[in-house]
C-alpha cells in the first residue's frame, strides 16, 4: 500500500498543475473560501507555491513546490500516528528524519503547523521518484496517506464525483474536462459551472493562480 501511494503521485510539474486545476474549480463552485476543499497560493514564499487540501473535518494535506524540490505534509486526525494519540504530544520518529534539510525548512512557517503530521512525502528536483518517511504503522492502522493522496483527483470524472458529494453540485463534464485539458477559463464556462457566483470575483481569484490566458 505504501508503494502504491508513492506511485499514485505524478511528477511535481504535473502534480502542481493538477492542484491548480482543482483549486480553480473550487473557486468557481464555492464562493466561501473557508469551505473550499482544494486551494492554491501561487506566491506562498519567495519562489514557493503552496497547495492545500482541507476536508473541514480536521484532516489536511499541504504541498510546497520550491526551486529545490517538493514536500508533502499530511495529517489524519484519526490516525494512530497523530501527535495527539501519543502519551507525549510529539512527532513520531521517522516521519521527518530522512527529509533533506532544504525541503524540511519549508515547513517552518507557523501556518504550516509542522508538528501536526502523520506522514511526510518529498522529492528533490534531482530525484526520479517520491520518498516517504519510514514509520512503523500499527497493524490495522493507517497514517492517512492513502486517504489524503486519494483526494488528488486525476480525472474530470473523479472530480465531478467529488463535487456531487462535497458541494452538492453536478458540474458540466464538458467544461470540467476543458479545464483539466488546460483550456483558458472564460466567463461562459464559469456561468455554466455555477450560475449563482460572482463571475468577476471568480475571475480575479483565478488571475492570482495564473490560470487564465
């Protein structure tokens, strides 16, 4: 299962594009920022972008893309590996031990909540594959990586299935497919996906993601 999680992650360039696509669709479908499941900050830090998945139930996945590589910090609040499940509130040994210092330092911002973690995955730009912290998971337990990495939707169909369940909306497959294929997002496409939204406000937010051409 561990290997499958790493194999399901595309290379950082494709992953960043996927996260931007999903963030853009969340912007269109949900006006309330705090209710969005996927988000993306283009200029999180100098040369660093941040993607986030937040299910509103205490679980999150944060991905930082930098000039030296990418790092993923995940937190499943129900996992036995959570610091809150330990006698002493602490990060379990092995989660961060092998992470290159130049990538680990990206997690130091207070907003990242570095110590709220149940797994860490990383990939330097010189690497050909992703790596994951080596932690002993109790039999029958989970670090949450399978669940949270599964919230990165690789196809329009997967995203629509998610949107129906989470936003209680059924977006047009044709429009969602175009966005996944990197078509410029137009006012017409926004109106088809969410007739009730403030189109100009949406366009302004999408501009920050540099998704419009």
